[in-house]
């Protein structure tokens, strides 16, 4: 399971980088409030889960109220990916069944580390799908970021544009 999680998080970074490239090459996307809001939500939730995994304090509600510029959101995304992959490399199999407290989940619900790690990846997939649909509405061609497409391409490394 740890190998699968690590693989999914590697895909997540590649897919995030592909979406950022598509967004930055579509002028209407750069000023689209819907896309901006969803990017902020997606990347701050990713970061929030990582903080929980590392037993660091997190106040996601407070962080989501800030309006970060796109360049800052991209920096948040890149910093998260630079941190999450090495973190997962150090996770041991015994940790997978550890119960976690997720402050934004209903009281009394404590998913395991494995379940929360899967949720974080699936949450990102869901919002990238919404972003792809929005990019299409804005006249851009959304990138193909399916997991199987990444595998087919040989699991390429992410390419972040500056």
C-alpha cells in the first residue's frame, strides 16, 4: 500500500504541474475567479493534510479565507510537492492504520492515515477534473492527466514552468 500511495502522490505532482502549465497558457484563466478559488482550495487542502500527517497545527478555515495571488498558490503547490514525496518515503507500514483527527471532518470521525492519504489524492483529482472542465469553457485545451496516461508515458517527472 505504501508503494501505491507514493506512486499516486508522484502522479499528483505531475498532474498539478500539467494543470498549472495549461492555466498559465490560457489568458482568460489567469483572471478567472472560479478557477482561482478552486486552486486555492485544492492546494491549501493538500497542505492541510500534510500538516496533519506530520502532526503540525493547521487552521484550514483561516488559511482558506486568505486570497492568495496565483503566483503564491503555485509556490504553495510546489513547496507541498517538494515536502510530501520525501515525507511519504519515511512513512512505515505500521502507520497506515493510525487513527487521525482531521479538524474539518465531523467530530468523532477519525480516518486512518491510509484513508486520509487516499482522500487527499482523490480530493485533488476531483478538483483537477473541475479545473479541466473550466479550462475548456475558457477556450483552452485541458491537459490529459489521467493516472493511466501518466503510466503510459513512463511516469514522467513533473515539469513546472516558472
